[in-house]
């Protein structure tokens, strides 16, 4: 007996096969094992030029930014490395900024380096 994949949505092991289609009765999810899964919950963030950003990308600031509750200013051209992308209405990028450390940055103030 062959083992079938777990459900990509709910990770349920309860599955049955109908020809080429795998059906998961617990969550009513159906899919073809040959199709590439697209994560519907993935957050897509674009930089100032409209290019998609991903974790691990290097970006450059396009504007001088004042750090909240500090007198520090991040100058235009400062480089940063995107560590995580979060779904937020203000600050989407969790970055390591050169000379400033870890901080959240808004995607509309960066461009892909």
C-alpha cells in the first residue's frame, strides 16, 4: 500500500484518492499532487519601484528616515537586509539596518539593491 501525502491546509492524514485527485474529508480540501502549491496566505510586499520583496533581499533607503523616539536619522542610501516580511499596515519589513541594528521599515521607503 502506498502512503499518500498529508493535507497541505490542515495537515490531516485522513485522505482518500479519486483517480488522480486527493480528497481530505476533514477540511473538504481537494488537490492534485502534481500541481504546485501556491501559499494563499503569503504576504506580498512591493518596494517603491513596484518590485516584489522577499526575505533575504538587500534593500536601500530612498529617503532620510527619522527613528521614532530617538534623535537618530537613517540617511538616504543606507543599506538593510530583510529578515522577515510581516503583514502590517505601517511597517512591513523586519530589517537589519547598517549602523542602526534591528528595526521595522515601511516598504514604500526602500528599493531593492
